[in-house]
C-alpha cells in the first residue's frame, strides 16, 4: 500500500467497505419479507456507507433485523469516517505548515505537530456515541408516547441515522407520521445539526462558550455563520413558498418548514411532509439547499458551507471593488480561493453530467430527475418518489453519484488524476 | 453626467434606449392587426435592445412595417453597443496598463494609448453593415427560391436579427419552415457566429490568416477554441439525444442538431425545430448551453466563453496538482481568476433568484420555467412555449432578466454596488 496515493487508497477503502456491506446484505439472514435483487442490495450498501438514505426498497420490510443491523453499522462507519477525515483536514487548515513540510504533505501527516491521532479518533468516537446515546434516549420516550412499536430499536436506529446524516428510516414514509410531533422532530434535528457540524466545530464552540478558549477559530466561525444563515433563509423560504403548509397551524407550519430546511441543508434527508407533492418553487429551493449542503468537518455532503462562503465572499469583494477576499478582516489566500472555485465548478460539472445521463434514462419530469441527482450527489436522500422506479442503469448512475458525493467530487477527481509524484496539500480540500 | 459612475451611466443609457423604443412601439403607427398592451410593448422593446428575441406577441402580426423597423433599429443598436463595448474591454485586457493608470481607470480610458475610438467604432459599424449586407443578399436568394413573400424585407430583417444574435423573426414559428433548408440555416448560422464572435476576434483572426500578424492574441485563441469545442460538443449531444431527430435523414439530422446547438451557444435563439416538443435530456443540454453562452467581444450573452474557459482551466490545474492556472503556458493572473469566479457565481445567483421567482408565479413544469429564465438571462430567446402565457408579474421578471443579461450580471452588480470613489478595472469585466 506504500506506493498507492493516499487518496486512491481512500477510494479503494470505501469501495471495500461497500463491497463488504453488499455481501452481508445479500446473505439469506439479511432478507426480509420481499424479494430484493443484488443490484438493490448494492444500492442499499452504497446509500448506507455514503450516508445518503436513498432507497429503492423499503428498509423495514426488505431487511431482517440482522440486515438492519448491517445497514446501521455501515451508516455508523460512514458517519465516523466522514467526521474524522473532515476534522483532520480542518485541523490542518487552522495552522500554517512550514513550506518544507507542505511539500511532503500526505494524508495522514498534514496535522499539527504533536497531534495525537489515536487520542483524536477516540474523542470523535466518544463524542459520537455520547450524542447518539442521548438522542436514542430522547427518541425512545418520544416514540413510546407516540405509540410506536419496538420503540427501543427504532430509537437507536433513528438516532444513529440522524447523527450520521444518513436519513435511513424504518418507517415506510420516513418521519411523515410525526409531522406535528415537536419532540421527535426536534431531537432528530438536533442530532442532524450536531452530526453535520461535526466534532471539531462543536468542541471548538463548547470550548469557547465554557470560557476555555478566548474565541472560536475562523473556520468554526465561518461554518456556524454560513450554516445558521442558510437554515434561516431556507426555513423562511419553505414557510412562505410551500402551499400545503398553509393548511397547518402556525406552530406546525414553523415546525414543518424548519425541519425540512434543516433536513436538506444538513443533508440528513428525513422528510416530515410529503416531498413528491411539494409545489415547484419549494422543490427548487430544496434542490438548491441540497446542492449547498453541510460543513466539511461533519457527516453531511453537498458543496459545503466553507466553499459556499468563499464563493459569496469573492462576489462581495468584487462588487465592492476590493482586490482581496476577507472574512472579518482576515484575508483568504489566493490558492484557497482557487481551490474553492475548483470545488464549486467540479461539483456542478459532476451534477450536470449525472443529471444529463439520468435524464436520458428516466421518463419522469426533469425537476424530479435532477432532484434525485442532487440528492444523491449531496448524500441527502430526499426524493420526489422516483427512486423505486429507477432503471438498472439509472441505479448504477445514482450509486456512482452517491459514492462520488461521499468522497467529495473534487477529492474524487484528485484521486483519479493526481500522480504519485505530486503530493497534495490536504489543507485545501475542505474549502 | 460627470459625477455619475460610468457603469451607472451605462445602465441609465440602456434604460433610456428601452424607454425610447417603448414609446415608439406604443405609437398608433407601430400597431399591427392585434391588440397589444403597453406591458407587452415594453417586453418587446427590452427584448430587442437586449437582443434576446423572446416575444409575448407575434412580431409580424402585432406590429406594422413601421413597428418592425423600430424593432430592427433597437436590435441593431443593441448589437453594435454590445460589440463596441465588449471590444473595448478586450482591447484593454490585451495590454498591461501601468499601475498609476490603473488607479484612475475609467470606462472610456482603459484603452491602449493612441487608440482612436472614432476610428474603431467606424470599423465596427462598417464591419457590421458589410456582413449584414452580404447576409441579407444571401438570404434574399435563399428566401426567394423557397417562395417566401416579401423576400427583401424578410432578408434584411433576419440578417440583422441573426448578426446581432437577436433571434427575432417575422415568421410565426421562427425558422421551422426552413428546418431542411441548408442555405437559409447556413447563412443564418454564419451571421450568428460572426456576430457572437465579434469584430475584434474576427479581425484578429483574419489579420493572422492573411499573414498581417504572426499569430492571434491569447484571448482570441481562447475564444475560438472554447466556442469551437462547445459547439461541437453541443452538436454531437443534440444529434444523439433528441428523439425526434431520428426521423430525419442523416443530412437533415446533422443540420438540425448543428443549427440548434449553434443557436443556443451564440445566443441567437432561432429554432429550426420545435423546442417545446424536445425530450428532457436535449432540453437540459440546451439549458446548459444557454447558460454558457457566447464571447465577450461579440453580440451574444450568457456566461461567456472566457469565463467558462477560466473555470475549466482552474479545475484542470487543481486536478493536476498545479498551483497556477495556465493557457498554452501563459499564466492567468490571480485577480482575473477571482473576477471569473465572481462572474460565474453571480450569474448563477441571478439565474437561481429569477428562476425561483418565476416558479412562484408560473404553473408550468419547472424545466420550462427555468428554461425561460436561462433564455432571458442569456439573451437567447429560445422558449418551451410559455412566453405568451407569462403573468404580468412574470413579464416584469423576464424583462429584468433580459436587461441584466444584456448588461452582464456582474457588470450590473458592479453598477449597483460600486461607489464613485472606487473606480473599476474595466479590463477584468470581460472574463
Ligand atoms: K442523508
Ligand atoms: K437572442
């Protein structure tokens, strides 16, 4: 493995995990009541490892309890992998490495000196399990009082699925039966936001709030501001634009629109109201939110809040006639803007390419097909209801989009194109 | 006028032209057989000055001969304005200005020293009329042999409309009756490509071909390569993807797909086949082509081939692990990449905002509404057939998109946000 580029090794590693999950899901013990073909098992395995949550078959009836445990394990692994890798990248960015060091920068080495990887991973795992335990506890009581059967397993499954922003659900209609259940939706939202924000930002924030540190790092600040603003704008947008929400009481309307905006932006992908019956404008808004996505240090997908912030800051600088791009007075280095530019453009290229191929294969309206492509690439898992009707070829395309979305399009591209002789500056990948 | 920012003056100037055109089109002498309201006259005037070609009413039956002359004059003025301004920008870019000069750079001054503006504008006007005359001559013979009535006026109107990439037509179904007429479509295509490429690039190319100069400038080379490749890719894409083209003979299929790709990319917006009956995948491809658009020195709209090239080159550099972005070995300065980044992002923001508002106002499928928005912002004029069904508010939105698309979104933004105290570096606007 020594001569394989670290990014290629990463790709191969994920392919291995998906392959392992596929084999396990194909086992007789994993099967539920329905007949599920091998392509659908591959789809489920990829959707779980990529924490997307798109499903061609119903998770609760197509898989046995053992099968569901396999899916949850794949989700958990995908989620922790996401967060540790993302955090490493952010840690590396918060620190200027000496030039000599940069030149030999490699995946595992671009970390602050004296940084204890084992220690860090242990903290991430502890953080994950602690939050998931609390979430499961809360969901257990909420589910039980809502009369849900098998509340313990349901609580564990949905807590992990929410924190890892996977959005897999054992209920046949995601969380639609809880559309007015404040506690279920709030707990799921808190889990999703924690997971999508990630350990590093959370610990930075808590360190600052508890007075351990003077203030949060610039990256944390950007992530928190961008995530907050995007959720608020999406929330208000969905509140105003979705006609079916007008039949709800004011409280339920606030809850429904807030949950759905949170769901698209954290890329968790649960739905508390029916997405296929949404009107055009809110569907388009959801589509945009799915493309924008979550934060680089967390479990979510999409373009990432840091890239989006860099893009907006660049536009703002240009409009104000400034020659440099700044956040709160801190100038963003040119090479990082270039990387943000590349990430955004490459993401859009992959989205357009995947969308175009799907449009050739699927008969559904363009909006629904592009929604599916954006959902897969952003590892969101919301759907206009066409996932079950995908042709075999389309399933392969969606599988590829989920996989690329999981790795991150620009990282995927770098893994394909980078020669061994040109080590990457990993610090830039998170932009 | 001395204290108004040049870009604001530009905005006001175009608004004035549109207002003048509006008044002229409202006059009794301009009316044709139908009843046209003042909002539709404003729509026509904006569509003509912005050389878009979207029409809420039929040009040939709603306007008298005098009205058609007014429309043609607005198109001609919009087209020449486009090309002269675009050329000034490109001229300025091909030359590094001294730093002190840069700081006082203003619209009219960012030109090579000793540059004769009057001489240049005269050349552009001569070039325009010469090509339009030749085009009209060719179209006259082509129309006459096709049995078109009033062939002289039709030839003049369509020649000017093609060269200015306006796409206005006096035929009720654009050029659909000529879908297999090689000469009509070829002449229109040559006119559109000449106009969209622009005087500066054409003269640079001819200067090089005739041996007057060693080689074309870097900008010309980028524009020619980008335009060529985009048309070829679009051509092949439409050839393969549009199902209705499969009923055509091979020659006609090549002609139809080539013409439609050219039409979207030069943003002329004529159609020789019916766009509303296109399948999903080719519609999406057309949508993308309309967003990409033409060249900064010509009469077309869209994101411009230079911005698109900069974006692709940046991605390529990142994927290859290079720290700088180059074209044929020439490094692109960082501030120009930043400007390209801003242009692309701001264009997409305006497109999304306009699309979202239109989706709130229009009941048609999302694809058709977004197609209309992209067509308006790119000043293309292709439509899925919803232009006539736009609500009054939607018409205002489309008018705004055409106007912004005409000025160029980033230029529009600069005009709004730039204070007088911060002069712009006009050289960058063309990226
Ligand atoms: K998800
Ligand atoms: K046009």
